[in-house]
């Protein structure tokens, strides 16, 4: 966890500076908007990794028929199958791990952003980003606490319900490209958001929306090309 302290502190300063620049929106809205802006900027910087991941997926899809044929032919001889698969990947200039590296490379950055919006303190000091409000709802409070204190239909709870609705819409869009039980997986973000501070929920919405749009574009232009 300590490895993330410096990056989280840097991210905190970046979001704070962005919120100050957006101060004309008002105290709370400027922080929420800054979370979205910084999330988009960070995800934008990671686009090359996402493209590499999509190209790796395309290579795997293209080679699936040949891989299946080799497995049918040499399935009873693991050593021969491994050699044939290695030869196939070498001939095609592909790798069975293509796309995994880019996905792993994104994880530390996303972990820093996530931790920033769930940490009560940053660099030994109070995380002031969580002290602001959005439409009267504290960015550092979660839905469970708000609903338990003010009631499910109280204005602060309605802010969370609006967030859940938007997350569910993004999850529905994402699930359209999944099959079987995996179609339900994107809706887990709604459940997770109920236990996260509102600031983290805003980040989750911005990040999952970016992911859904990014995958749709890359799937059309790269994977399905």
C-alpha cells in the first residue's frame, strides 16, 4: 500500500488543481467535475495500451480455427501440441499473451485513482476532496450511510440512486457484447458503488463509461476489422 502513497498524493494534487480551475461550477460540482476530467485524461493516456490489448485480442480471434485444429490433432500429445502452438505463434508473429501485458500495465494507474477516492487521508493529511458535497451529498459518504441516516428517499439518497441508474445503463450497454453468466458481471459496479464513497462512485462511472466507449470503438476498428 505504501508504494501507492506518492502517486496517490500526486493524483490528489492534480484533482485539487483541476477543481480549482473549475471553481466557477461551484464548490461541490467543481470537485465532481474534476474527478471526471482527471479520469478521462488518465484513461486517454492509456489508450495506446488499450489499442495493443485490442490488437492482441484480434490476433487470438484470427488464430482460433488453427489453434482448435492443432488441439484436435495433437491433444493427446501435450509436448507436441506445445511445440506446434509455439511454431504457429512464431509464424504468425503473434503471442498467446498478447494483450495481457497492456492490461496489467493499466492496473497500477487505475489502482491509484481508485485509492484516491476511497482514502480518508492522503499523505498523512485529511483527504479534502471527500469533504465536499455534490447536490448536498458528501463526496466522502456512501449510500449505506446516507440511506441509513436520512432515508432511502431523502435528497442525498436520490443522488446515489441517480448514480446507480447511470451505472446500470453503462453496465447494460457493456453486457450486450457478453455471453451467458458474463452478461451479469458489469452490473456488479452498481452493487460495489453502494458501498463506496460518492467520489469513488463518480470515478467508477467515468471510468466504466470510458471503458465501454473505448471497447466499442476498438472492437469496431481493430478486433472486428
